[in-house]
């Protein structure tokens, strides 16, 4: 939106600071995570994007039994309740925790129980 070059570390550090993250710690983590593993992740992400017919990042898709359905999120931008409602209708109880179970959250590294913290 602002036309800033988000591929540049100083810009990313500044953005991290505006999100109340430690800019120096962010810069160190960014440097530590550069390399072959990150490049492999980017290559895999671009390959999946091409396979899905996505037009850029972010592209959302629901996966079920090795099939993907691309999701147009534009109608839900700025409307988290509408997005939650639509997504719940699509996946139903497939991801809802059973009574007494800990809810799961998903990120770039996969899914884990909501109360799980990396060591």
C-alpha cells in the first residue's frame, strides 16, 4: 500500500518495530533463517501457487484428500466474522475441537494445539 520495499531487511525491521516486536531480535532471526531451507520453502510455495493457479501471495486454498480448492477471500477482507462463518460452513466439524479438547492453530510450520509453545 505504501510502496515500501518489503524485501529489504531495514524495512522489515522497521515494520517489526511498528508491530511492537524487537527490531534487533527480528533482524537476527531473519539472518539466521536465511539459507537453503528458506529457499526450499519459497520454491515449494511458488510451485504450489503455480499448481493452484494462484495469482500471488496471499492465495488461500482448502486441502482435502490431496485436492485443493482456491478460496477468493476478497469478499471477507475486513470482515472476520463473515470469514469465520463461511469457513466454518466449508469445513464444518472437521477442524473443530471436541468438548474438552484443546483448539488447534495452524501456521507456516503446520498445526499444533493452541496451548503448545515451542521449546
